[in-house]
C-alpha cells in the first residue's frame, strides 16, 4: 500500500511540476520567427528589451481583424511606446499587400510577417478566433491577452497600466 501511495504521489508531483512549468513559460513572450515581405526572418530575439510588446495575430481577410487594424492605425500615436508584432499565417504576398494598405513601413515600431504553416504562435496561444492580442511588459512578461476582438481604447489603457 505504501509503495502504491508513494508512486501515486510521485506521479502527482511530476504532473504538478509539468503544469507549473507550462504556466511559467506561457507567461513569457514565446520564441517565434516570422517571414517579412522583404524576404528576411524576424524573431523574438530581434525585439528590443525594456519596451512593452503588443502581439497581434490576425488574418488580413478577417472583418474583425480589419476593424482592429483600422482602429490601431487611427490611434497609432497612442501606441508608440510599444513594439508591435503583427503575425499572420497567410503567404508573404498577402503580408506585402497588408503593409502597402496600412503603410506599416512608416512606423519603426511595427513588424508585420507570416509564420506560414508552422503555426508556432497559433498553437502556442491555442488560437481559435482572430484577432488575438497579447500585451507584454518591458520584461517580456505577459500582462494580458484577448482571445477575441479588443477595442483600441482597451489596448491603450492596458499599455498605460504597464510599469
């Protein structure tokens, strides 16, 4: 009986450690790489330190995503203190069209790219709907995430509340 109890205890401790490590790793900015329209690779390691980060996972054809993007670009001056990473799964050609439409090259704090079919971020965040938005503090720790459309006002408020 004691051996059985000891084995069950070990399994429970192992499972608890696994879940605590998953929770910890998901509170930090995930490693990722995306392909930019200029045929270069941009990864999480390319992001500046000591600056808040906004990750937006989107589909350029999605009505909700377009509504969010229109709001973001109307209020972009309120988001200048953050680095913004916009990621899609669509091909590079669609990324280039998106960049042209929104003139993202005019903003040094915005990086737009595709993760292609690797779905690394899509799987990491367990995305079912788009747009998805995550806000990270200057230490790249998750502050908040939104699994559905968020208002730009709420995003700006979340950014202002960061240390």
